[in-house]
C-alpha cells in the first residue's frame, strides 16, 4: 500500500495539480501519517477523494485502431459488460486498449479534461450493470456518488473543513 501511496503523492497528484502545491501540502501534512508497517487506505480516499477525477472524464476517446473515436457509452458498455460482469469470458479483441493513446509515451495522446465542477453529459445517463438504461437520478453519477458517501457514513466536505479548522 505504501507503494501505491507513494505513486499517488509523488507522480499522479503532480500531474494533475501544481507540483509545488503538492510538495507544500505533503510537507505540512497534519492529518494522516500511516505507520511504516500499516497497509491501510483510508475509506475517505478510496471512495471520496477520487471523485475529483470524474470531472476529468471525456465524452469520447481515441481508444484503439477499431474505435477512433469511442464514445463513453461504447467504452462503458463493452468494457463493463465483459468478463465476470457480462456475457463474455474476456474483453472482445477489438476492444483491447492501445495505451499509447491514453498515456504520455512521447507521442500525442488523449489528455483528460481539466479538473472543474462540471461532468460530461454521458455521466448523467449511466446504465445499470447489465447495460440497461436507468431513469432519473439513478442514472446520474453525481447522485450515485453522494448516495455512496452517505451510505458509507463519510463526513461531508463542510465537516472535514471544520475538523481541519478551515473557514467555510
């Protein structure tokens, strides 16, 4: 787990935020300091913190030679419904990802959207695990996220700010 935390702190966060701000935040950390022998990921991190990435999702991706572009709906349907969740033993061969299209390998690639307060439209119309359309709030990622946080009894953003002595 410490390797994962190191990658998140020293690589991932510095790619999506100002590296100087990340370094200053790490140096001033007063909230969470894991013991060296503890393999632990805080629930707040695993469930809530990665929500920031939802605003980075694009509506379509240059996924592979077969799907240029692939809509978010296509990616969700084919990848989520393969393997144990779906009707296929494995991901169909035409859906194998070409990673060089999605990560910096020295050539042009699909960059994420900038972090902001908006979600792309496909995240308002998510299907269920069988790929069937959902209606109303049950289809909206933002609603699903809030409900998941509530069901897991995560503190609100306001409660966290108060605990850290931050003004709202």
